[in-house]
C-alpha cells in the first residue's frame, strides 16, 4: 500500500521548484487571456504588445483560427508543425516537463514502483530525462511507452539504443480505447502512469481506460477550477480539445482512487490561476 504521506513527501521539492519558476515567469497570466479574447473576436494581435514568453501560444492560437476557418486542421502542415514545436520548446512547457520529471523521479526513488507507463510519449524527450535520472540513481524499472500512432515504435527503438541497460516496451494505444491486452500483460505492480495533454482529445471517459492500468496516476492537464470557458479553451476546442473541469475529473477519478491531490494548489493561490495543471491520484 502506498501511503498518502509518502506521496506528499515525494512531490514536495519538485512542486516547490515549479512554484518558484511559475511565479517568476507567469505571475501575470492575464495578457495571454486578453490576447486570446482578441484572436477569438477576429481582432489584430501584435506580438510586441505582449510578453515574449506568451508569443508561441499566441502564434498557435492565431494559426488555429486561420486554418479552421479555411479548411480542416492538419497537424502535418509545415507551418502548424513549426508553431507546435515552438510551443513545445517554450518556457512554460519546459517548466511543466521539469516538474513532471521531478515528481516521477522522486516517487520511483522512494516507492517501489514496478512499471512506468507513459501515455502520449511522442518523440520521447521527457522519457529521456526520466531514464537519465534513473541511471544516475541506479534504478532499473521497466518503461512502457505508448502513443496513438505507429511512430511510437521508432521512439522506443531510439530509447533502447540510448539506454541499453533499461527495458522498454512500446504499444500503440489510443486512450479513447481500452489498453491493449498485451500491454496489460507487461505490467508489474504497482504501476505509475503519467501523461500530459492527452486526454482532452478523448473526453472524460478516457479516465475509465487509464484507471485499470494506473495505481499511481499523474495527470498534467489544464483543468478549469471555475467551470467557465476562456477564449483559449474555445479556440483549442476548434481542433478537438475538449473542455475539462477539475470538479468533473475528480468525480470520475474518485471511482478508482482513494487519494486525489491538487499538487499545484500553492501556485494557484499565489497567482490566482484559473486552472490546475498537476493532479496526482493514488489507489488504496
């Protein structure tokens, strides 16, 4: 059994580091809200009017409005790919990734996790950070990487070559569906599953598909605390991202998990943020 106290102790240092960085870089998040409102209204938005740290997000929202008004959204479009890569390399995403890696590494150092499962691995950049930390700490935990496209096989092969002493299994898993039986067969309990910005494409129901796999679940999502959609939520909804509230997600998680914790509550209170980004859930 994984105790509440041990989990809270694990996340303490990583979330304090996250708090300091977010407060330093993003304490004034309202300019991004203003920019999104203008973009949604079809008004001109000039980058120089807004802090540079928000430019990648502004660019992405402008492209969403442009392309969804002209045709269907195509992730393979070079302009869209370039904008997405800029967002993925942005300061905000870097801070999120560092906090995720910090939480996961702290847990696996102090709690005997049997398997790590990553949902929506993509190119595996976060996975590499985790595996590097595992080697530094003399940890060898089997890692399952997954994504909804067959490209996950190439990502896994790259990881195997980079970290030959670690064990990797890769699976195509669309979170809108139940996990593959072959994936379930590879699990050694307890399982720590982590994901970032995957479930908005599948709806709340994806929690029912994730929960049977994860004994410890780390969700990194934009979960609304007020239940009121911002302009940015409406814009990203045009490319299939569903609007989530913390209350609704918590109700579903409570069917499976006895301990549900909002890891970033200190940061939310400090900057009066409209969303929570880090939720940790643990089974009995």
